[in-house]
C-alpha cells in the first residue's frame, strides 16, 4: 500500500472515529465499583461520580485500588447517590488525553458534567472526606480541557487515528511514520474540505451576481 492510500486511510480514521462500545459494568470482587472505559465514559456527564484512574504496573496503583474498593463499598451505604467508578485504562493514551491526566493514580469528582481533579488519597477516611464535601474546594477543569469539549475531542480523534494506522501491517511498528501519515491525512482532509467550501461559495456568489 503506497503512502497516498495510507494517508487517505488515516484521514478517514480521523474523520469517522470509532463507535461506542458497551461498558464493562461491575465485575470481579469489586461489585460496588463501576467499570468504565473510553467507549462509555459519557455516562459521567450525568449525576454525581467519583472516578479513579490507575494502570497495572504503575507504582502505588495496587495500594490505591485496594482502598478504592473499600471506598466504593462504604459509599454504597453512606451516600448511594454518588457512584464510584474505575476507568479501564488503555496503553494508547486516549484516556490520558481525554481527562487531562497529569499522573497515575488520579481521582476526578464529576457532578452534572463538571469535572474536578482531586488530590489522590490512600486512606478510606481521606476519600470519604473528599466525597462528603471537600471536593468543592477543587477547581473545575477549564473548558479547553473538558473531556467533552471540541479541543480534547480533536486530540482524542488524532490519537485514535495514529493508533489505527500504527496497528496496520504495512508500517512494521513504526510509530513516527504513523504519526506523520495521520498528520498528512489530516492536512489533506482539511485542504479538500476548504477547497470544496470555497468552490461552493464562489458558485453561489456567481449565481447571485448573475441575477
């Protein structure tokens, strides 16, 4: 497959994105922890949540996940209106970009679509204090970092397209080349859209002037 075909595929991947997937739900021994992933994160835009982010092999994540499970169980009885979730992290980096994560583990409080990054806590008492009101002291994410915003959405689509092209058999595991092809595909898509829009505008203008 030549570079032009790969660039077109990258542009289409960037334009179309990926469809939603079904949420993992609850499972394993942590029956009070709701498992979310990139395909169903939009559930967070409604109601009230506390979401933990962690990844296997990251220092302190095992310790964090143990107390997070205890926290979810406690909240089931003390404050059932607040859902406790764990985000299924990916190695692609899309979730890191989506939620503007600076470190792992991380915690976000979400209420009616407003996201607040919270300090990481490793004891049940500290987590309960955060859930019971200390979250109000945290500043919400600005609009350009909002997980549902256009800026973050464009960045996530770009990363998805890079990962999609990188996963093809034609590049031989060359991530830099995949990034270049997606950038080229994005430029071609933008240029084509601009050319079509300009042509339509010129055609409409000429028809109006001819009347």
